[in-house]
C-alpha cells in the first residue's frame, strides 16, 4: 500500500508548520530557562556604551556556577526532547498512518530553521529583554524587602547585645559583692 503524492505533499506542509511550532516551543523553553537562571545579558551588551551601567553591572549578583548553569540547560533540553518525541510520533501516526518518511523530519527542521532565522531572532531579543527586566525587578523587590529585615536584624542584635552587657555587668557586680563582702551576713 503506497501513500499518495497528495498526502505526502500535505504531510510536508504540515511538517513545515510543525517545525514552526517546534521553534516557538523551544523559545518558550528558553524563556522558562532564563527565568530560572538570572540573566543580566543586557547589562553586558551595554557596557561599552555607558560607563555607569558597566559600573552597575559590577554590583550585580554573582552569576550562577557553570555547573549549575550546565545542569539546568541540560535538564531543560532533555525535557524539551522528551516532549518533542511523542509529538513527532503522534504527528507521524496522524499524517502518514505511522509510516516513517525522512522528509517529515527534514521539513520540520526547515520549518524550525525558518522560524529561527525570521521571527526567532526578534523573539529571542524580546525574551532577553523580558528576562533582564524581570531580573532587575526581582533584584529591586528583594532589595526593598531586605532593607526592613536588615534594620530589624540590627535592632535585634543591638537589644541582644545590650541585654548581654547588662547580664555581664550584673554578674560582675555579684562577683565583686562576694569578693569584697566579709563579716556577718545579713
């Protein structure tokens, strides 16, 4: 039983559209990955333009370790592949009754490549901008939350130290009473 040329052409068109969908899906995974790992890529790209931003870039939080970054990227890529495998199996089953044809994967690859070359670059820049803005907002929010906590911590330490000093002074006075007291007890 042979597959009609018309069905094969439809499968190539749908595979190309599937490739576009795969490109969009990969950008969604990229967005999630950049939300998990803090990104300050816009600061580093603007360092040459503005000295104040480059000074500010040195004050930003330290980058995550290379091992953490590699493990996170590997986990996201493996989950992307695990999601992609059933999508391609179901797609092959629906379009060509489960028969493997090489042109499905070639057309999907061309669709993903077309997305990456055309719309993917702009979406990638938007993802970088969004993750940078979110990173800065998160830093701003944590700094605003941290200021009252640092003040409260300072007050607690100060009160604890004053209580400790009072106890030490009281203990010192008691020691002096014992050392200097002689005679009858009252």
